[in-house]
C-alpha cells in the first residue's frame, strides 16, 4: 500500500502541493487591509509596468467597430466644437468689453484607477498618476461623464482621489438651468444632496454643476441630476437629492484637470473664506493658483 | 513544452478577457482559462498542474477584488495536482473520458472555491452553486469539448490523440 502511494504521489509533487496550498492559505488568512496592501504593491510594482509594456497590443476584438463609432463621434464633436468656438470668441470679446478677467484654459492628465479603498467605505480611489505627471493636491478629477472628486494625496507615481460621495467633500454647486447656487455634500444615509435657499428655482431633472467658487473645482463640471426635492426642517432651506453623473462602481479612466500655462484659475477665487467653506479645511494653496 | 503551455495560458487569458463576455448567456460565461489549465495538467502531469495552477490562480487573484487573495491559487493548485494524476492512468484518447475529466476538474475547482468564497455557509454555497457554478460548469464543459473536437478534426474524422503530443 505504501509502495503504491509512494509511486502515485512523488515526494516533489507533495512538497510542491503543500507549498502552494500553504502560501495560498496564508494569503487567505491575512486581514483585508493586508490583502489590499499586497495587492496594491504587486499591481503597482509588477503588473502595471507589465501591462504598460504590452499596452500596444489590441485588447478588444471590437477595435474596428469601436474605431468606426469613435470616428463618428469625433466628427460630431468637431462640428459642435466649431460652433462652440464661435460662441467662445464672442464671449471673450463681450467679456473684454465688460472688463472681466480672461477665463483659464485647462489641460487634462489621463490616469487609470488602480485600486479602490474599501477601508474608506469606497469614498476614495487610487490612480496611477502622481506628481511626476504634474498632478497636485486638490486638483479636480473628472471622467467623461462628469465630476469624480479631487486629489487629496499626490505621490510620485500615484495619487488618492477623494470621491464626491465622501461626506468630507463639500462642493459649491449651482443649478445649471436657473443658476441658483447651493452647497453640495453627501450624507451617508441620504446620499448626495444640494442645499439651497427656499426660494431657489430648481426642478426634478435639473443638472447640478460646479460653480467654480473657492478655486478647488473649475466651474461648469457636471456633478449630477436632481432626483427628488424636499424642504428642510425649519422650512428655510430646501434640499435636492442628486444622482451622481459618474457611476462610482465602474471607474476605469479618469482625467485630472490641470491649468494650461497661459491660464490662471486663481482669478476665480472669491476669497480664502470661500475656499475654507468649500473644502471644510484650512485654506491650502489652490492647485490652479499661479506658480 | 513549458513555453507552449505559457503561450496557451496567455491565449486563454486574452480570449477570456475579450471573447468570453460576448459569449455570455444570462451572465454565465465559459471559463477558457480553466479549460486550458485542465488540459495542461492532463498533458504534463501533477507537478506542472500545481505550478501552473498556483501561478495562474495568483494572477487571477491579483486582478480580482482584493478580498480573497489566494483563493484561486489554492483551488487551481489542488485541481492541477488531482487532474495531473490522470496523466499516467487514464486512457485519454477517448472523447467521453476527456469530457468526464474536464467535468470532474471543473467541479473540483468550483466546490472548494464556492465553500471558501461563501465562508462555509452551506445555504449560500448551495444557492450560488446551483445558480452560478453549475451553469458555468455546463457551459465551460460544452465549450471545452467543442474546442477539443475542432482541434481533433482531420480528414472527416475526429482523432483525440491529436490533442496529446507524444
């Protein structure tokens, strides 16, 4: 019997199996935080460089179809862009006539989400762009759908992004249609809300965008759409429940908004007091301030 | 042989991340990585099964949400070892036996995976196994056999031995 077993299970195989099972079981027995730390380290040091090495390979069999559809979109956007540029120049001329400051231009730093942080209740994500790519603390982060959040920590090659659904993230917003201003914040049990004076003009379906006050977020970034309205306790304010435009569970590519060299977003600062009210923290140098 | 196996698994990874989604029926997808891995274990034996199972499983674990790190590596190492034992004893040049080996390999992988994933909660395990694992096993088995038949086809006949290099 023992000879049969010996011939059946070679020593090397048994050792290899015990090792593999032991290491796997060891990894499984780690706490969630430790597993995330290992996962993040391996992803950032081994797998991400490997992926970048092979990134020239096509990843989708639908590439041709996607290319075709993107060309169509590009054409549409080009036409739209031409019309918008006309309006932009006209707007610039009128602003100059009225003595307003020139609006800044923005550039976008692309990045990919490499980790979610369950330890923070899915309120932040890690992206693969850091200070080496020009990312700075408090820069706004968007997706193609709208505002995602802002950078709260910028490392050399990665950064942590605080999502708009983090209760600590306060944004100055406005109703795109009526231009009524309010404060956007997230309450864990209620979701994303915008608080407005009771006489503000707002309807279900209205889009909420950033107002640009405070200097953290550029104006006009889409935050979400109004789902429901209700009066607050004393009837002095109303609150609108906002459905975020960005699907936080499906984050892949994001863009960090950076100011073009000729732009200067600091012209949008009302005062340090506004900045403090918006961020809920002591005023920090705005990422868009002049260097 | 090793490089051929690595190439085969890489191909399975690419197919899994591109075509598998297109083939999904009601959210159930065939697992091409498992097909390739079981085939490699059957051809090369237990040692290769353990090593490849551990490496492939660990790679899958790093790409999955980091909550069960090591789960795929554990299940695939054990499956590779057990399937690899059939290298010597099984008459592999028969499609029925190949189907049985593939089916048994898939079940051997899914049972410990489901048990650990559900925290050994029997009720949840049975529910997930019936709703998710069994359809996946069936779909993967059919896909694996279709691939085997396609690769074994020559001059109007199916030769299972074409699947196994000398």
